[in-house]
C-alpha cells in the first residue's frame, strides 16, 4: 500500500520519537534505580546511627543479663513495616533489641560499617551493619520495597509519555498538513490552468524545500510556451510562404491548359517544374527549421571540419559551376577536430556556403578557409565577392524569410536562420564582417578544438 508523504512523515516521526523515548526511559530507569539504591542505603545507615545513639546507654546495662527484647510485635503501623527491620546485638551473641518482624541477620564478621545482601525467609534483604565497641546495630529492608518504588516512578513516567503520544501525533499531523498547504496550492493552481496558461508560478510564498520543484515547473512552462510559439509561428509562416508558390503553380497549370501551341505549353510546364522545386526546397527548409526549434541539445562526437568541408565542396561544386562561381577550400590549420553533431554542422555550413554562392554574381569567387589563430581555436571563414550586407542589416539577415534587398535571388529566406539555430546549439557565434581589402561578405565561425574536461559536453 502506498502511503502519502504526510502519513509517512507521521509514522517516521512517531517511530523516531518512540525510539528516543525508549532510550530515555531506559536511561531514566537506570538512573532511578541507582538513586533509589543510594537513597535507601543512606537511609539505612542514618537509621542505624540514630538507633545506636538513642540506646547506647541502655545497651551497657544488658551486657551481662543476656536478655532479648522482642517487643512491639502487635503494633505495626504501616503495610511496609514488615519489610523493614532493625536489630541491636552484642558481640557475645546476645540480641538486645530487634523489631517485631526482623529476621535473624547473620552476625557481622568485621568491625567496619558494611552493606550486605541476604536471602532470609524467601526474601532478599539489604542490611547495613554498624559496630560500636562490643555492640552492633543492623538495619535492613527488603528489596521489593525498592523495586516497588522504582516501578511506581517508571509507570508514572511512562503513563505520561503514553498519554502524550496521541496528542503529539495529532499535532504532527496538523503541522505536516499545514506545511504541505503551499504544495497543495501549487497543485491546485496547476490543475486549474488551461493548456494556453503557461505563465510561471509565483515563487514569493513558496517554501525553500519545494522552490526547486516550482523553478523546474516554471522552466518547463517556459519551454512549452516557446515550443507552442514556435509551432504557431511555423504554421503561420508555412501557410504564408507556401501560398505564393502554390498560387503560381495553379496559374501556370491554367496557362498550360489554355495553351494553343506546344511551345506555350512547354514553357508553362517548365515554370511549373521551377515552382515545384521552389516549393519542395521551402518545405524542406521549413521542416528542418521546425526540427531545429524543437531540439534543445544534440548528440555530439569528434568532427573533422576539414573532411566535412571537403565533402561539402564536392556536393556544392555542380551548383557553383552552374552559377559560374569559383568555389574553393583553403586549409592552413594544423588541427581541425572539434566536438559537435556532424549532421547539424554540415547543415549549417551548407546553408552558409549556399547563401554565399547565391549572392555572388557570375564570375565571382567563394573561398572557404580553415585556420588556427590560437592553439585551442579553429576559425572557419567564408569569403565571397558579392555585394555584401550593410552593417545595419546584419542582425536582421538572420530573421526568418528575410531575403535581403536583391529581388532576383531565389530562396526561402530560412538558410541563415537554420545556420544560426545550429550555431546556438553548438554555443558558437556566426559573425558577419566585410572582406578585408575587397568587396563582398566574410562569414566567420570560431570553434574550440578537441574535447572539454568532461569529454562529452558541447563547448
């Protein structure tokens, strides 16, 4: 059976309290027994001395008489009296005075005051012996008096503790319930929310013990709100961006239907193919961007950027030749291994190089370079001979569907947005600068070399 935290705390606290009470009770019992023994022993000694002082003169008169006093047999005044005894005797063996219920204690064997335990008539007696010259006084009491007193003390103590236990349980139950009230309020707040209500919870009145939980919930709400916002924006962007190419495809299809000559029909069909390619590229970019938006982290491994760029250059060379662009790779770096996700890095670099090819006029150059400006860093630069980007537009260029001021460039306006998202996941920054001593744009990305100390985290 699963118990609530409240019941578990109640059982745990009561168990701990009972355990502590058990230890305390045992200690009280030991200390009580010790103190009672000392008190009763002291009382025996004091009684013996008082008795000796009272009858010292009378004892001398009976030294030779051999008389034995056993009076007061029918004058018991208390139920405990038969458990107490005293005896006055002489060294020659005569008993001068004794209490009515006193057994015959053994004769002392030494002259010093002493305590002894004797089994007499089926009872254990504690006897104190005090000698004065040829006389001795013995005072004794049965052990069951002491045991009874200890039992009374312990039963009184335990009864108080047992009576306090239900009250203590009730107080713990109420206190724990009151302490969990803020948690219940948080649960009620979350349960009453609609899926659209993703505002952070108020943490001003939250106890420290659940503040970490509430902070984690607030972080989750923030991520959910961001995900929902990305989804809404993706839906709106996709609907907006697909509307134009789909409308163009419909128009070209209608033109093909109404064409009166094979040449007109062929031209319309060619435009349909171009429109399908654009729509396909747009959908692919939209899906890639949506996948990047939903990603919070990427699996990583060592990546050789030189090999990755070599493959990228091979893949984009047909496009560059078609555009009349001289595409090349220069490597001066001696170390090219970094930590990252190979597929995501390829996507980022492909979009950056593809963007450079698109915005470089025919006959221009796009040069990709790898260098080690510092022993721990690898710098990637992509230089083109295009028209460049004005400094005031370099932040805006990373916005979605922003295509710049050149209306002749075909594209979805998502390439740089995808590249920036990948760079953020790798915790690197894409920098846009002017080409030194020339016209065009220089794209620069700095990577850390090798692995961090933990061997697994992205820098």
